C-alpha cells in the first residue's frame, strides 16, 4: 500500500500574506462586475477567502 504524502502546514505569516493578496486580487476582479454582486461584494470575498 502506497503511503499518502501529507503537506506540512504553511508558516502562519506566509499564509496570512497570501490570503491578503488573494483577497485583494479577488476584490479587484469582482468589483468589475459590481452589478452582479452589489452590496454583497465584501461578503462574497470573505466567503471565498475563509480558511
């Protein structure tokens, strides 16, 4: 039986910085479709980036 590789947890500071970059990029892209999301844009970004 082949052993499954388990990835180590990322360094917390790295994970936080990557999450912030992801949130920024997502917010920028989705804000172009503000008509689709309206006032829910921040909530959509929050749901997509929670971990």
